[in-house]
C-alpha cells in the first residue's frame, strides 16, 4: 500500500519475515475460502515441508493444528461478508462426497486436499492407539494358562536309587584309581631314593617317639615320659646348677637299658670317680676330648652315622671353639664364627640322628647381653640354631640348699627344672628334685614326690601315709621309713609307675584300688615301662605275660 513506510518495503525485510507474512496472508485467505482456521506456525511448517502435514500421533485432537469450522460460524465470524461466506460454503460443499461427508480424496482446491489429509491423519493415529492398547491385552491373554495343568510327576524312587548307586560306583572307581597312582608314585620314590624314604605314617614304625628315663622320676613326668629318643636335647643353666650331673644320670639310665653312650668332653673336665658313684659304667663309656669345635662336631656326626651309639652328650657347646680362634691370636675378633659352626653342624647332624634314633644332649652355658634394661639379659652361647633344632630344652637352676643336721655341712641342693621347650609333650612344666653332694640325684626323694603328686601316698599336713600305715611326720622321716622297709618301697614304686603310665595313656582320675588287674594295660615303651626303648612293638607278648604274672602275684 501507498501508506506503508520505507522500513516495511520488501527490500529492507529479511526473507524469513517475508515468508512468515506471506503465510499469514495465505492462511487468512484459506480461512475465508474453506471455513477452516489455520495458525501461522502450521502454514510455515506446511510450506517448509511441502505441505506434508499429516503425521501419526497419540490422539487426533492433540496433534491436529487445525479444526473444521461450521459454515454458520464461519459466516457469522466474517460479519457481513456474505459473498465470502457463500464462496466458503460452496467450497465446503464441493469437498463433500456423494453421501454428504467430506471426501478423502477431496477436490482440486488446496483446502479440500488439506481436509482430506487431516482425516487420514486422525484415522491413522486412532488406529495406532487402538493397536497399542490391544498388544498388552494379547500378551496378558497369552500369558494366562487356558486350563490348570496337573503337576509334573516326581522321579521314581527306582531312578533315584539307580543314580545314587552309579554315583557311588564312580566315587569308588576314582578312589581306587587315586590309590593305585599313589602306590605307583611311592614305589618310584623308594626305587630312586632308597627304601623307607617315603611311607605312610601308619606303617612308619620309626615315626613313633620312644623315651628313656632321665634319672629323675619327677622330671620324667614333666617331660611326658622321659627324654625322647632320636632327638636333640639342650640343657642350659648357670654354673653349678647340676647340668653335668643330670646328663651323667641320663647316660647311666641308658646303660641300664643296654644302650651305648658316648661323651664329647670339650671342657676336659670329666671325673670318672664321680661318674661311677652316679651309677655310670665308666669302662663302657666312649670319651672324646676334641681339640677344636670342628673336630668335636665331626666326631658326633661320625658316631651318629655309624648307628652304633644310642646317646651322645656334648659338654659343652661353649667349649666348642672354632679352629680360626684357636689358631689366631688372643683378642682377635671372630664375629659369628661359633654360630656359623653350630648352624652348619646341626644341619647335618639333625637328619642323621633322627634316622639312627640317637639322642644328642648338648650342655650349654649362659651369657649376659650388654645394655639390657628390661627383660631377661641371659642368652645361651652358639647362636640361635640350637634353639630351633632342639626338641627339648631344659632350664635347670638351684632353688635352695639342703642344710645338714645339727649345724653340719650342707648335704646338697634343691634343683628346679623348667621345660622351656618340648615338641613331644606339653611344655612349660616344672619339676623339682634333690641333688645330694657326691651321690647325685636322690631317687628316693623323687619317688616320694612323684607318689605324693600322683596320689599314691596321702599327705595330711606334714604326715605321710600309705594306705592305712603312716610313714612319718615330715619328708625326711617318711624317707627313713621307706629305707627301713624295702618291700613297701618296692610296692610304692610299682604303684607310682603304673599310675604314671595310666596318666600318660589318658586314664585320668581312676583310683588304684578300684582298678581291675585285667584292665591295666602294660606300658610297652617309655621311661616307666619294663621294655627296652629300642623295642618299638607295643604288643609284645612276652611283656604282656610278665605284667600279668606280676599283677597276679601282687
């Protein structure tokens, strides 16, 4: 129009604005022609997409951007424009089909085609919505069983039994195959490394640990039967505590059982007369006084591998001086030479001693560590190797001095032995016994203490009694009474040994007088049995017969 400004001219208007204005004009024209109202956005989208206005939706009412206007409303909406209303009604009438409805194909005008496409879109969206609703219903219908079926029948008992028997047969076959493979492997190892190199524990007789007496009955109880055979034993303690005396008593007990003993006297302090008073057969003792530590340990290894000696005592570890120290000057520093010597020797001796069944007793001294404020500063010589290789470690110390009568000389010392380590019995037990000067361990005092501990002898206050007979008031009086009655002493000794054997066998709390002679099992091996510790057969018939005869005689 002539009244439009320069800014509204097409030259100064952007192309998108021109297209929007044209669409608005076109929509107004279409509304007057077809009695259908259109929005500007619908027209812009229709023109941009080539008038592809029909698209599927969830519902026709929410996605259609136009609606049909009745002819009367269109006429009233346009006012007095009767000519346009007539034209519009004529256009609508042109789009109707023969039955009075809007034709799907429409006429040739744009409005008719748009109305036809909107009808198609509405029908398509309604059909898709009904199909979507029908699918879940079909699924639910298919999921529901048409009729209740009967439960599946359980497998028969015969089938179950057949499966179980087949599984058992398969397991038995696997066990047999494994057993044959194990026997074949054991045979190959025996052929390669010698017979007895590997075996089952049930058939390994040498795996059973036998014991022999230590010379003190109370110490045997603490050790669980005595000193183990085929193991390494360490006895350590301060000076004049009874280490050598205890070792000599063990040698004497081994000789009583028919064994051969050897002494490696590295300290060069062996006293044959004192040893004879302790009960040791000095003439049958093998003695070696080595010049160096290497020589002494080599002699021990040779005796062990010979399998001709049953007990070896090394007195002492501190005196096994390495050759480098002996050949060197006094004061020369030899760091760790002694420890290396002991570690290397024990690695060789340990295996050979176990195979030969030889017990090796190492006597050791104590030293004090420097600068220790808290804890025990005492330490044994020879490094730490002996602590690990020893199956039994005994800490022996003086407890008190036994005074003489009426102000006389001291008679001996009361010794306390603690089992610091024990691989064959419960450790950390304590035993006490008397050591009389010139005579060694008091066997009578040990038996009296053991009888009191086992309940064979009753003690009320300071009075000792055996059965109905009183032995005396005080320990010394009781021992004097037993010395005067050898028969009673022998009977108490038998009862004490039998009670200890029952305790070691696991029969606790059974009174001696209520025990039937038939139920008393003889102790085949150990410090309290009558058999030799070298006999590993616990079911010896001769031993059983001897025990039965002794029981019947009693």
